[in-house]
C-alpha cells in the first residue's frame, strides 16, 4: 500500500509572485497554508509605490522601508509570453484599459498577478498587513515558531498604528520575501567628504528631479540602462560608470549627445569632482547607485545554520533547502538572472512534494557534499561568492532538474529561445528592443502551448 501523503501546516512569508505560486502549489499538494504579507495587497515588487524612503541611499536602519523598487515608466524586460506561469499564461487582454504590449508596463503585471490570485483563490490564504518578525525553531527542533505583527485598524488617523503580536507554530516555513529592497551601494574612495547628493535606484521614480543636473550613474544592468536613458532627456549630462568595461573606456552613447560610458570611479574629491579610472574628471551634482540589492532575512533566527555571507545565502541545496533544516525551511526565488515566475513555480512544486513525502531529498551529508562541490566549482571558475545565485545560462538545466524531481514538464524550448532573443536584443538595441520583435515563429509556438490552458 502506498504511504499516505503528509499534510503539513506551512507558513509562507510574502505574497509576491513567489509566495502566490508557492501557496498554490502547497495547497494543491494537500498542505494547509497561511501566507503572511506585510502590505495591504498582493504583488510585492509589482505594487508601484510613488513614495521613496526617507534615506535616499537606503542605508539608515531607522528609515521607513518601501518594498518596491519600481520606477513609474518601468516596462518589463522580458516578453510577457516568457514571464507568465506555465498553466496561467500572461496573454494580452482585449479590455481597452489594459496594456496589450509584449513588454507591458508594471501595472499590467500587477493585474496579471491579481487575476492569478483570484483564479486560484489564493487571497483566502493571505493575512494582509501582517509582518513576520521572527522565525525560530521550537525546542524539540521539529517545528517552527512564527511571530507576526498584525496592524490593527484604528479609526483615529492621529494615532500611530497599533500592532497585535501573534505567536504560532508551523511544521514548515517557506520564505518568499523577495530580494530587491535592501540596497547595495558602491564603495567610493573619498565619498565622506564629497559634497554632492547620493541616492540608490531603489528610490528612483521619475526623471524630473534630475533636470539640468550632472549625474553620475553607477551600474549597467537592466535598471541602470533604462534609468540612464530616461534621465538623459532631463539632465545636463549623464556619466555612466561601469566596472565591467576596460579602464580606458570613454564612449559617447549612440543616440545621445549628453551621455557617456566610463570605466569605474577611481575617487571623488571635496570640490565635487569625480575622477574615473579612464582619467576623466567631472564636476557632478549627484551619484545614483544602480548597484543592486542584498539578501536580507531579518526575521530568521537559524542559530547560524543559514547565513548571508557576501550575498551568498548558504549553505543551500539547489538554492532552496538548508540541509540541516530541510525540508522544514525553504527559500523560493533566490536565483537571479533568470526567468523568475516559471522558476518560482518549479521550486514551489519541488518544496510541496518534498514536504508531502512524495519526493525524497538526499541525506544531509549528500546535500552538503553537493553544495561543497558547487562552491568549489564557482571558486575554480573565479566566480565571486556574491554571484552564487546568479544562474544565467545554467537556469535551464536547473529548472529541468527541478521539474524532473517532481515529475512535471520542464522549461519549454520556445521560452528559452525567446529569453535569449530578448536578452540579445536588449544588449544590441537598449532603446528599441521592447517595441520591435521579429521572431514570429516563437510567438506562434508559445500561443500553441498556451491554447492547452486557455481554450
Ligand atoms: P517580491 O515581489 O519582492 O515579494 C515579496 C513579498 O514579501 C512582498 O509583498 C513583501 O511585502 C513581503 N514580505 C517581505 N518581508 C516580509 C515579512 N517579514 N513579513 C511579511 N511579508 C513580507 N521579473 C520579471 O519576470 N520581469 C521583469 O521585467 C522584471 N523587472 C524587474 C524590475 C525591477 C526594478 C525589479 C526590482 C525586479 C524585476 N523583476 C522582473 C524581478 C521581480 O522581482 C520578480 O519578477 C518577482 O516579482 C519577485 O517576486 P518575489 O515574490 O520573489 O518577491
């Protein structure tokens, strides 16, 4: 007789894209799920917030924290066909209020996630305005204590919100809290006496405040590319500093007469000037750090079993389970340079089926050996620790491995090809890639696949 599946009591932290799909997969597998969400609605990153943090560099620990890093004009950097979950494609809606573009604006993604949550009745599982403040093992070492703070409704707007603290015990905790909120800034020699302003892209919303300014923008990932171009229409000059170009680099950017690409900043001086490694000196008003984010799990007390070291969350088996605590603590969504939603879906299926006992994990020792071998392979290739969760080309093998574990279909070939076409055209035509798409056959393949779920 087959062993009956285990139904666990699971706490999911976060109701962004990863928490939503985790909740769906866990419930499908028969688990009892509570999703904790500190904001008032689902969507996480995709809930645009026009407010910015009180510290524009986002370093002051006492600042008010704003979760989302979206800017007002943001359009997706992946085609919608690639972005959606497997069985709930992100297809354009005919309603005139909707954004039918292949790379839609951020509101369209939020609407898609809201529809996904409605379709699978996920909101019933969510406790809104409830922040998880502590997750720790209970004494017998088999369950998790989850302490959460619920904002109580107060009719008196003059009164600070009142909080109710609740202590509960769960069999398992799935961490889906996102990793694009805690800013990482560049270290710059001489910065403490530089008189200009500094901010992080987490607090960038609109270009207006950069009117007539001389801006130094550090970074060259997707947000940096978008923001530099948007600002260039307002600013006097934009100087992009990149650590991934040769020291002598100094190039006017095609299509712009006020934007240049430089190598990294060498130092800054107290007269307001910025010295680049290419020897150029620019008198600047503001430095904008588009330098990414740090993993941060302030609520997690794991007695040192899971740590964040130079942006490596570890040790984690396949970026999901810490061997010593597996399968009762897991992370969804840590890898970056990936197709996020589809990966979240596969990680969630794996977690759900491991918790139910349908899929087995290797022994603790085997998982540790696998992790050590992975870390050694990174070292051997001179890949810094902070790139541990950067999957890029290896994401397809990773996703297919996850799919094989839970016996479901792997990463679709058309999705992989569309991803590559999109990345290449973003590099070649950063101003235009979102609005011209030639690969009609890939769209046809995607639509044929979607018909299985939409007709
Ligand atoms: P989030 O969306 O960040 O959600 C985490 C949730 O957890 C939030 O709702 C938060 O309030 C909640 N939370 C956190 N801590 C707690 C706590 N202690 N208690 C309770 N709740 C908590 N991806 C794409 O596929 N396409 C794109 O074009 C794209 N563009 C992007 C542009 C920008 C600027 C950024 C920052 C990211 C972009 N991404 C894009 C990646 C994006 O982050 C993922 O698509 C995805 O939205 C991440 O989902 P998540 O659920 O992991 O995290």
